[in-house]
C-alpha cells in the first residue's frame, strides 16, 4: 500500500503541465465493522460525517491525486456474555490516500483509492463493579472506490465505499484486530 501512495505522489509531481485541480468537500455515511480476537468479536455500526481535501492532476482521461479526510461520529458496538459487557467506540478515523481515476465524460469520473488510516478507538469491559478501559490510536490501511459526478464546472456529487483495517489494538494484553466498511455520499467543490 505504501508503494501505491509513493507512486501516485511521484506521478503527480512529475506531471506539472497537467491540469491541476485542488478540491474539498463534505460527506455523510454509514458504516459497519468488527473488532475482536480469539473468537470474541464485537459487531459495530454507526453513522459518520466526513470532511476531505485533495489535489488531482488530470492527464487526458486519467486522474492521479492525493486526498486526506477526517470522519467523525461513531461506529460502535457491544456484546454481553453473562455478567460481562464489552463495548467498542470509534470516535474518529483519518486517512491519507492516493487516488487513480478514469474520466468517463468531462463530468463523470470513476476512481480507486488507497493509503494509510488512523483510528481512535476505545474498548470498555465491565463485569459488576470492575471496569477495564483501553483507548488508543491505531494505524492501518484503507482501500476504496468511488465516483464523482460534476453538476457544474466546480460543484459535484460523490459516492464512495472504503474498507479500513487495523491490527494490534492492545486491550489488557490481548491483541485485537479491527475492520470497518463505510459508504459515503458527499458534495465536492473544486477550488480553482
């Protein structure tokens, strides 16, 4: 995944004569996921709001770019087993991704994306009066695909699906893995 990001950044830097397109936007969406280890899994779900900013280079019908975003909200869940309740809360996710797209028309682009992801997650386990808590920022990877349809020369709509994966969340000596899939709908504004 690091190679894909490095290649996209290198290509974007080498194509100075290409048309540069900085952009920003907002999106809302929903996600599902799972966090767990050793046969104990917590199913998670929730709604998110996202803000993103990016930069594209358009080379004929091919678009190469980079994008960063922060999603707030929560993809949360809990399980109950006897007197024990374990809950997971993901407060935010941030990504830095390369994008590679193909323009189907001047107004419509399909793209794939991938890069690094950061996730702030907390886990609580409660058994009677005893409570264990862990809060950590995980580093993982993200891949996705989407489409953008421009309604004017500067304003467009976006639909995107992303999958993030995080390993090694340490909860009281137990290593947990986490995965999330999020679908987003948003508004894109070109900034030039």
